[in-house]
C-alpha cells in the first residue's frame, strides 16, 4: 500500500503520552504534518521538537481539558480498568495510520478499536 499521508494535516489530542503520542510519531514518520494538543504543554513541546528534528512537521498547542477524575472511587476503577485492558499505544497508531493513508476515493469513517479481553 502506498503512503497517502504526505501533505495531510492531522490534529491529535492527548498527544503528550500513550495513544496520542504513538499516533503522532507514526503519522509524522509517514509524512503527515501533526498538530499536537494536550494538557502537558512541556511534553508536547518536546515531542514537536523531536519530530521536527527527525524531518517531520509538528506544531504543539496547549489545551484546557479536565485534569483528572476527582472522585476517588471512580478514579480507582478507571485506573484498574486501564491496567486490566490496556492496548499498546502503537496498535492504536497503526489503526489510525491505516485509515488516514487510504486513497482519496476511499473513506474509512469508522473503526472499532477495543481490547480483545473486553467483553461485548
């Protein structure tokens, strides 16, 4: 499959770590210009500098998302769920790259991305 990401501008939120960071790295390496959004501006500034040094095009933008879940019981349950079912970030990045790299006449408008350990 050819690379159809060159010349595309892709906005990635949550780019300071995990899924967003892995996706930004992969799409930038494949020729896309990435706009990085996250709460941790220091981390996305560093990532933008790294991607640019490696020959990519990246722009860091700070976002004002809620810091975290403040209810202790809910936060504990969310943390436990992520530990039990987390998918490697590069798996998500590959799914996004697949969708974005299709020819202009192909529209991938929906991808179901979930851990195989998750019950339906």
